[in-house]
């Protein structure tokens, strides 16, 4: 399965994580905008250091393939992405919602919505919803 990011949504989401959370620029501004405490953001930043985009993309691809394993040669085009920071159990995490259009040879086959929780550099919770 090939992931297609024609509109740059995935690239923008990964850029947001890198620039705003991992690089740690302007935690005060990010804390105010997200409603998450600055200390929780700093801890999340530390836990995301070493985040592998390649591992993340492979995880997304595997989850989509699990759902649509019967379809060979499927393209998954990202049509929507929304990213935010939330607090659960007194721990900050990155929450991303994706919408995918799945197609074979350019013909639409299915649509999928995905929820992704990024807890640390190697810990993702990916669900098709």
C-alpha cells in the first residue's frame, strides 16, 4: 500500500511535531494555545526526541493494510489531517486525526478515518475509527 500525501497534510503534521514540540521553541506560546501546562509539554518534548518519521509512516501503512489486506495495489490518499495536544492521565500526548481515500488504479474503493496518539518516540496508538 502506498501512502499519498498530495496536499502535504502529513508533511505539515510531522513538521508541527518537529518544530513546535521536539525543537521546543516557544513552550509558553504553545502551552497557552493548546491549554496544556508548560511542564507537561517539556516532558512530551523529551519523550519525542529521536522520533522516527520512517517508523511512524510504516506504522500508519501497516494499520491501513490490516484493515484492507484483501485489496492488492491500493493507494491510500490522505484527504484530511488535524493535529493537537491533549492531556490524559496527567500526561501530554500528540493526537492526530486522519481521513484516507483508498483507491485501486485511481478508482475509489473505500474511505477510512484514523486516530493516532503519539505518546513517545516509539509508542503510537493507531486506530481505524
